């Protein structure tokens, strides 16, 4: 929600005092997008690492299989719809590279919507896994496809050194997260940067080496006080700076001009709100035919609601937009599409009411 | 129709020709070029504007046309290059006029390799005509490499006139798109710092002349094929505007003087003026 608050502020600012807004956004862009958001992705990685311990939602592959299939199906559906939309309008060009924007799922936002549909909605773990897979795959593709600079081999070597240092720290049972961050993290950031990759993912290969709790405190659940392991300490120390980073991310990236919409806006919306849910449902149907089962207490109508909820790209869609497109009007039209995927929330809640799932079910 | 005939007759009269000759000196050795933007529809208005250009070329022998992007709408297959570019501008191409394109949001990025667009396979490039250096940018994808390039190119240029052109306008009163402020905050400081004199853009399907901003003259000329009738919302920025028909520009630079004339699809002069360095 904090991104949405920043986004709202940015939208108003950009459309009233545009010149000062864009100067401000440009001045802060590097600090927020390439440094501050590194910690956001580190905390996301922390959630995934903890989810792999016993009791975590990612602990067994069997549970993961269906959401992964659904995620791949969702991405294929989004990409096909995006490309088809452009082709139908005979739009070749520059917009073609924007397909990852339509693939994104704002995990926190979509889970918030799912919890609105039902506090203990049984499809939530499925949605989480789906979101993580979609974003992880898209992040990797975006990193490789859109390098931010020319590639230097020294960068890869530096990342290897960073990982080696983190392994050593773990072996020597260093319990504070600071050495991991200051040695491994800093070296990894510069390694990514020199490699031409977006350094925002620099802490992703480092976080798994931080000693963590023996059990998962809960997916996207704030770690309760008292956990003394390095990963929990890392979360305690960085959760407020990350919130600030997210707020600033909304401000820096969501300032779009009201008249800036275009073909890219519609392409992202159609791909995210139509192509992606259809792709998810088609993939799940195929998987069920092949022998996989729907999660416990999750029916097909829940799956429809989940597929629509996963279309909310918002924060991640904005992030992919800034990675895929440099400054310019094309970026703005795609960003508008990314922001408007928030409409998926209303569609999901409306569909839930129509299909009588979650809080709308008759008891 | 009657108005169109009247204008045509006026142009053919000695009086009409004098009026034309007065605002464009048509001096031998001067730099003469035409400006078109958002032209590549392949539809009748594009052909009609091209016919006007050819008619004026007979009297005002420009050897260059600068293209402000959206040189090609819709399908961009080989036949489209014929229908949307080579046919409409055949007379000019046959006369040896060279077109120098910039890319717009509707252009396929690979069009930069199309020989008759003279882009040398580059999204952004520069070329010189006598004392005038042109800088062509791709505002679709204004990446850091391009920004570093334009800064270095402007810095290195000691040419008397520096003219930049690209698709998206830094200043525009077009209702549909308007000023591209995000691009402006990046490019304008460079233009001011390195003494750019004139900037041409398209994107809004109208003609507009902007009052000089920080010493730079800005023109929007995005109606050489497309048109958004009545799209200009005049503001304190507007020096002149025309949004009732398609249009193109003719420009002449002789020494320290630049003269321009804006001509509608029917051959009517809808704006003209001079800029002195």
C-alpha cells in the first residue's frame, strides 16, 4: 500500500508541477531504483529462503509444482496477448520489448486483495507461489535481456568473490548480518553493476547464506520480536528503510502524465488482465488433466479468482517497465498500463462475489 | 474546393509568387529544407501534401527533407515503404532530394536501416549542410548512451547553426499529447548549454510555433499526413498555430538568417517568419 501512496503523490505532482517532479524523480532515480530497492528484493529473498524450511510453503516440491506450471502458463498467456495486441494494431516496434511488464504480479498487493476476499482464503499460498515464480522468472529474463551497460567479465568474478565471502562467513558461523551485507553485499552490488546487470538483485545471491531460523515465521508475515538469527535481525533492521524505499519507488516511478497513455498502455492491460489469467487457467487445466490435483479446499471457481488476482502487476510491473524502457514517452505509456493493472483488484473482488467464493460464499 | 482553387491561382499569379519570394529569400547557396512529421499514413492527405511539396520544390529548390518521426504507420512491410513513402514522394526522390528521418513511436526501429531514410543504420545521428548541423534523436528510447552521445556531439560542434529534431515535442499545446516534460528536463539543459538554435518535433498532429524558450525556437510540425483538427489549445506558449488541415514547413538558412514558411495541404501559407542568430 505504501507504493500506492507514493504513486498517488507522484501522479498528482507530475500533472501539476511536472518540471519539478521530473527533475526530482531523475535526481533520485539511481538512489531509489538501483540502491534502495536492493533491500526490498533482499527482504523478498528472505521470505523465499524461510519458506523452504520445514513448515514453509515452499518446503516440498510437490506443493510447488502446480503454481509453477500456472506461473509459466500465465507468462505465456500474457506474452501471447501482448504480442497479438500489438500485431493486430500493426504496431511493430519499440513496444515489443515491454512484454515482461504484463507478466508481473505484485505479490503483496495481490495477497492483500485475496485476504480481502477471504481472511483465511485457502488459495492464498497458491497465489503466493504463483506470484513468486512469475516475478522470479521475469526478473531473470529482464536482467539478461536489458543490461544497463556494457558487460565486463570482471563483474562476474566480483559476484563470485562476494558469494565466496558469504560462504566463508557462514562457515565461520558469523551471526551478525552486517559482515554479509558489507562484504558480500557490497562486492555483489558492484559485481552486478560491472556485469551490466541491474544491481537491484545484488543481495539475492547473498541472503541465502545468512543463518536463518529453523522454522518459517510465516510467509509475508512480519517476524515476531525475539528471533535472534541473522536473517530475522536483517529484517528488523531493514524493514523501515525498505518501506521508505518503496514509498520513494512509488514517487520516483509512478509520476505519469495524464495524456501519456498510448498503445503500450492498452497492450499491457489486455495482456495482464486477459492473457495472463487465461494462461494460468489453461496451464492448470492441462496440469490437472496430466494428473496434478488442485490444492486442498481450492475449487475451480477459486482458481478463476486467483488467476485474476495475479494480474495485478503494479509495483513489479513498474519495476519491469523501468528496466525494459529508458526514459521517454514510451516508458510513460507502458507505466500507465502497469499502474492500471490495479484494476485487477476490482475485477477479482467482483468475480469472487459473482462466483460466491471466500467471504461471498453462502454458509 | 473553391478556396483551394483560389489559392492555387494566387500562387500562379506574379503577385502570389512575389509574396512567396519575400518570405523565403531563395538565395543561391543557402541551406534549404522541408520539414514533415507524422506523415506515413499512405492515405490521400499524405499524397496531397507531397504534391504540394513537389510543386513548391519547383520554385524553391530544397535538397533536404527532415522527417520528424511516425514516418510509417501500421504495417511496415516492403510494400508499405513503397505505398507510404516512395510513391507519395516520388517526384522529390526523382529530383534527388534526400530525406533524413528520425524515429517516432509508430516506426519500427529497424527502419533506421532503410536506405532512403539516410539514417546510416543509427537511431540517432548528425549531419551537416553548409553552416548548419542537424542532430537527430530517438526520443522513444532516450537511454544514457544516447544522452552521452548528444552531449558530446553538441559540445564538439562549432557550426553556426545547431538544429535538433526528434519525434516528441518538448513544448506543445496539442490537446492529445502536449509537452513531453519528462524528456524536456533532460534535453533542454543540454540544448541551452550548447547553444541549440532551433528544435523541430512532431507527435501532435498539428502545426505550432512556440514562443522562444530560454533562447531556443521550437516548432511542432506533425501534420504532414495525419491531422487532429482543432487539437491546439492555445496558451501563453503559443506564438502561432494551425490545426485545420495538414501542413509542412519550408526553411531557408542563409548566413545568420533563418526564414520559414508553413504551407497547408491546399498550398495556403499558414505561418511564416524569420529568426536571426
